[in-house]
């Protein structure tokens, strides 16, 4: 078969394996079929369930408004796939095009899409993490267990971390009349994602809704009783909080450990890929048969100075999966870049919080519509003289406009005739993000540098 004919056959037929059977994996598989891929398609997932939606787990499911088994993602079309569920990928053989599974099996591929996402970061002290009553929230099973415990009427829930998920959990507790304490090592909730100006508003939301919010403290230990149930949390300021439920909300860990020794440019910050979703190897050389999409991907974005971004956003997972799938089965001249503007939303304490762009890059912020005091506003972030992001509290109608400003690199500070001229919006102020070297809970965008690989990296092939 001539080379050109072979490559065309490979694009439309052959064997594609998707590791990660969640949102990005499903949408990629649907796009492959929609764009004419007729070959073998295998979906590998470590959970026993077909793809389901995760955002409702910390919202509707905890409130009892939706059953966990009613969170299945809607299907756009039949994908005619071989499903390998409940078995994790444990290794990748790039040279021989094979994915190794936890059950000892190996799955061959011609092209591979990695969409393994992230998992909840557990409490670091393993013995304490195993106490009855200590939870994380990432999976459907996590939500089932936590919802059951909340329905049992705990005397107090203790949430470690006031990022988006921790704040949503606290909100769900208060909606059900459950006493809740939230501990955050930064000065306010959401500061890692939105900065201190917005964090101060979030702190007021917590306290006005009855949350016992402790900021500027760290949890030093969890205490159990004689039968292994959690009974108290110890804080760095010397205080002790009695509790029978602890929810650890310390952010996420990217699922890349299974790629150790594979030769891909993968690590704790994600899997490096180009704007077309093709994975880099450990030397920074792009591959042509391995693609990446979703929360685990780390890719350059032209709108943000070609910084490598790791995005934990629902919409980004969908958009990147569609681009990756298209490029997997397209000739090089027909491939397209992934340049989706990041967008995020959260619902907590009766307020809808939405953002576009990358707020954590912002140096300054202006309140251009509404008022911080009324908790109904739009804040616009500036970076090096241009609009980089916007966030809204119960005021979403302006976000589409600011998304356009981000895309065209509009100047900052903003000057529009329609801008609300209340005193707090007259001039920009520091966005008040914490020192990036100090960890905080909950940023949904991680800036991870310009280079697809670390020059100090030493590659150690896995032993087979």
C-alpha cells in the first residue's frame, strides 16, 4: 500500500485507544465517530461506571436534588466502542504502541488519547485519612458516601480548604442546616483562584450564611476515638474543633503516575502537549500518535503569552477533546489549535460565580459593573496593560462582552461609557493574589511555565 494511502487508512480506520472514560474521553470518542472514524475504538476507565458528570456531585447530589446514578453524561451519538471499565492503566509502551492495564492485559493502539484527568488530593497523614468520617469528593462513590453521612445528621462537618469545591460543600451543609467549620490557610476563600479582593467577598458569604470560617490557619492533625472514628481537628493556632465528619478539599492531583518511565513529558503538573493536543516526549519533541485532553493536559495558549496552562474546567475538557479528536484523524494541513478561552462557574450560598479568562494571571482588578457590597458585580482583571480575565457574582450578562475583550487583547484599565461609575470602580486596585510559591486551596488554572520539559529532568525508563 502506498504511504499516502496507508496514512489515509490509518486516519480513518486503525485502532484508537482512549485512556480516561470521563467527560473529555467521551466527547473525544463522539467527535471521532462524527468526523468519520470507522476503526476500532477502545475506552479505558479506572471507575466501573460509564462517563458521568462531576460538577453536580458537590452541588445537586449533596443537596439530595439529584441521585448519584442520575448524573450520567448525555450521549450525543453512539460511539460503538469496546469498554474496559473498572481497570486502570498502569503503563505505556510507546515503542510498541501498547497500554498496560492493572489486570495484566495489554491493549494495542495506532493512536492514543490520554484523558485521565485528576483525582482528589487525600489527607497526607495516611493513618488519619483512614479514620471513619474522613472524606474526599471527586467520584460518584465519594458523593454517595458523603451524602449518606450528611443525611445521618452529623453534629458538625469540618472542611479542610476553601477553594471552589470546599466552599460548595460548606454551602450544601448550611442548606441542610448542618453546622460546618471551614479551615483555609490563606486569608480568605477562593484567593488562589480569584485573589484577595474577591476572596473578601467570599469570606463574607461564608460567615453571613453561618459558616465558622477559620482563615490563616493550617490543620495540623485529625484525632480519632478508640474505635477509629474521627472526633476532632487540631489547628495551627492551637484551637481544636470537635467534629464527626471531615471533608478534605486540598485540590487535585493529576493522574500521570502510570506514565512514569514511558518517555512522555508527564509529571505532577500534567502532560505537556502542543496547541494541537499532541503530547511531547521527555525531550520536548512532539509525538504524532499520542494526544492529550482535559484536566491532565498542559498546553500553551496564545491568548496568555503562550504560557503552558493546566485547566480544571468542564468547558475546556469538552473543547480540547473535540480538537484532539479532530486532529487525530486529520491530515497535518487540516489540524487546528485549541485556543478556547477558559471559563468556570460555581454555585454557593445562593450566588452564581462565573469567570472567563485566567484570573490568577491578573495583577490588578477593577469592579466595572455592580458593587462588591451588594455581592452583585463584575470584576475585570488586568495583566501587563491588557484585559486578562473577568469574574461575576450574580451578574453574568457582561461576561460574553469581556470574553471578547480578552480575545482581542483589549487595554487595561478599561474605559467604557457603560462602565458603572461607583466609587469602587473608578480605578484599578491590586488583585491581591498570594505569593505563588505559597500553596492555597483551589486554583482551577495552573500556570506551569513556558517549557514543555524541565531541563533538570532525568529520564529513567521503567523496568518491565
